């Protein structure tokens, strides 16, 4: 069982279910884009799911590692855990995509062939990746940026985390404002991760300040508002911050961020109205969410292409996606992750002892 799951199911039981919700939002949004569901559920709604993923990832790193002393051994343990969780399936998906694109189907969703070195090399080096794979290099870049944030936190507290967040995010903000360009790399999205890390850094004070003071129904109300606030619906009603510009309309929208952070905090407070997230279905989706995210679009598109966009085709596509993601999680991700995390560092790195995750 990985450390994120330990955090989810111990003192923070709703986070695994919240991860399942994020995966479900992305799946629903892409099903709408493909044509299975009403188009209003597309139009950037999947980005809201990614926002939740990024905040959750930043929070878990902060919650799990900021309280620990930082050392070379601790960093080595941390990096093995992150590599073991993210890299194997991502690389496997890229390898399969290259094979399918080059020798089977040039129209495969993740169209990466052996001749497209300009795409393949950045993806394998975790610089940037196309299609739904774009989030994985961004996540790996955050894992590296978290190390100086961790070090500075041990010296200066929350201020150290904010310094790293600003150093990463502010230049990208100026670049976007003045040159009107953005790239799918950490500086563009780093603030989302560091919102989560900052919440982790102040969690004890936050819980003391809010526990018992937030009405029990708030979590359910915010949960519903996340869906009512979908970018497609707001655009249709003329309420979008920037129609057709999903980065501004979603990632820079204060209402969307208030709802995402509000839902996240309500989960941290373990509000009774959100206890449905601790049910088997949501926890199951949370467990398989990584494979679900990486695999769902090609599978749904395959069913759409060969069987049309009927409800039966959607059900078959979703069932296949969930089954494949479970098989990946159970028989590939977990075994490989355990082997990578069990690998011992060089003896030099074992001189200072640190808590193991």
C-alpha cells in the first residue's frame, strides 16, 4: 500500500474518494468531447478534475514529507516513491503508443511514432508530453521542485514553501500576461500544486480554526456547486471569465478555485455530508485513478469509432476502461512500485536515518 493511500485512509479518509471524483470528472468531460455525453460536460470541465489532482498531489507531498527532517536518505526514499508511483505506467503507455501508432493504427489517440523524436524525446525526459499525457511531466517537475520547498520549510516554515512557489509561478505569469503564451510545464501550473502544499503546511492551524465552525452541509453544497459551475454551462449562460479560452476560464477563474479549495478543505475536515466519498465505489475509483486517467481516452475513442456513440457503447467503453485500469493497478503498477521502492540506496546515503514512507 503506497504512502498516499495510507494518508487517505488514516486521518484523512475522504481523499481517496476525492481522487476518484477527479478521475470521474475527467472521464465524463472527455466522454462528452468524444460525443457520448452532452457537450456542456466538456469545454474544460476535465480541467477541473486535473486541478483537484494537482492540489491533492501537492497536499500529499506536504502532508507526508514536510514534517520529516530532510537528508540525502530521506530525499532518496522520496524520489524512489515518486518514481515508482508515476514513471512505470507512463513509460509503458508511451511505449505501447509508439508501437500502435507506428505499426498498427496511425490514427491512435496517443499518436507518437518512432519518427516523431521531437515529441517522443521530451515525453520520455519528462519535459512535455502530448494529449492527456501532458500532466505527467508537469507532476514529475513538481516532485523535483518540492525538494527545495521541503528544505526551506524545515528552515523557515510556510514562508519557505511560498518562496519556491513564487520563484516558479511568477515568471510564467509575466510571460503569459505580456506575451500571451503558455506551455504545459510546471511554471504554468505550479501554483495549483503549491496551494495543496501550503494547505498541508498550515493544516493543524486550519483545522483548529475551522473545525466545528463550518456547517455540516457545506461539503455537499460545495460538491454540487463544482458540477453546476462547469465551464461549459457557464459559457452557455454567458458567465464564463473568458469564453473559449480554457486556461483563463478555468485555471485563472476565482470562483472555480474557491469551489475546488472549498471542497478540498471540507474533505480535510471529514465533513459528515461528504462521507459518501468514503464508500467503496469512490475509493475504488481513487485506487485505480492513475490508470483510469492515462487509459480512458484511447479506449473510449476506440469504442466510439467502431461501435458509435450509443449509451451501450459508452457503458462498454467505461467498463473496459475501469477493468483495464484495475488490471494495470493490481498486476503492474503495485508490483513494479514495490520493487522500485524496495531498492536500497548506496550505503553512503544510509548514514543518516529518516522515517520511511
